[in-house]
C-alpha cells in the first residue's frame, strides 16, 4: 500500500487575495489614481461650481475599459485581465467611488456600469 501525503484543507489551499494582486495590475491602479487626481479641480485649488472630479474619474474608467477592449480585440487576454484587475482595485480604493457624497458616487457608478 502506498502512503500518500495528506491533502491540504480547502481553507489553507485558498489563495491569499493580498498576494495574488500582480505588479502590472498594481501599476495600472496607481496610474489610474494619478490620472484621476490630475482631473480633480480641488488638487489645483480651483473652485468650480459643479464638481468635475467625478466626470474625470468617469473618463479614466472609460479609458481603462477601452484598453481592456483593445487588448481583447488583439487576443491579448493576459494584458486585458491585468488592466481589468487594476481597474477593479482602483474602483475599490478611489474616494470618488467610496465617497459618502451620494450624487458624486451615483454619477461615477452610473458611468462605470455603462462601461461594463
């Protein structure tokens, strides 16, 4: 009879999400954060009646989704997944998407939903 090593339990075999976040996706999320801050009037001490930061974030989201589409059209699914992973990480961390300000949050989420 052959002795087998015990199989790891399903809980210990599950990947750690903090460790599975790749470097290309991390750089995509960081670039998206920089791009969204470049579109924030508050970062440049500008007063504008309407808050255009949400519109700038919608543009960044649209550009990222266009990158995903272009990569899928070129059959480069690995790069498309890395951009999409960075996009979702940016959406989780960006204050525009997690803000308590309902109208800004709603406008950004609607633009993201249109893109998906």
